[in-house]
């Protein structure tokens, strides 16, 4: 499976995303990421992310959430990474504020790739001090470089 850096690109790293609650963060992410997702459209992407959150929070704990969805017409998995500096209530499993978001959008026809990417993100987050390192920088390039480290 590719490294997290191989699933994204520097333009999809947002070191200081605005937002005060889950809808505003998901909207800000959708608006910024949609231009890089063929056929998505910001409103459609936002609705898909909201629908997924209604099934249960994607906040995995330790200040991290992995909002995700699948889209038709998508050829490859897209990953965006965003930091919300003040942290927000995202109904995470540990009830801690979420500051680091991994937005994962996968092709509808590749469910195994979607699950593998979710597992890789989770493993990368839990391994070492990656989260602290990302939260400790405002540099898009430094965050992107950290995503290339092994999980």
C-alpha cells in the first residue's frame, strides 16, 4: 500500500483550516478539496461527508478524525490532511477535541483500497509521534514530508 504522502500532494495539506464545529470544518475541507476530485463538486462532497458522520463520528481519538466517503467517477484514492488549530468537538471516541483531520475519498469501485487506506492512516497515527509533529508545525511542506514516514 502506498505511503500517506503518495495518496496526497502538498496542495491538499491545510496546516491552518478554519472551523468551529464539525459542519464548518467539513464544509471548509469540501470547498478546498473538491477542485482536486474529478466530478465531486464541493456541495456533493460535503453532503457525502455529512451523511457518513450521521452514521457515527469518524473521530478515532487522540485528537484525530478520518472523515471519508466513496465517489463515482474517481480513478484513485485522494487524501487531504488538515489541522484545525483550536480543536473542535467531533464526538470522537475518547471525547477529546479533534485537531487533525485526514479526509479520505476513494473510488466507489474500490472498497478494498478504501479499507486499506483507512487502516494505513490509523496505523500511521498510532505509531510514534506523528500527530504531535504535525500539530507542531505550520509548514505545509513539513507536514507533507511527515506523511512520507513509515507508519
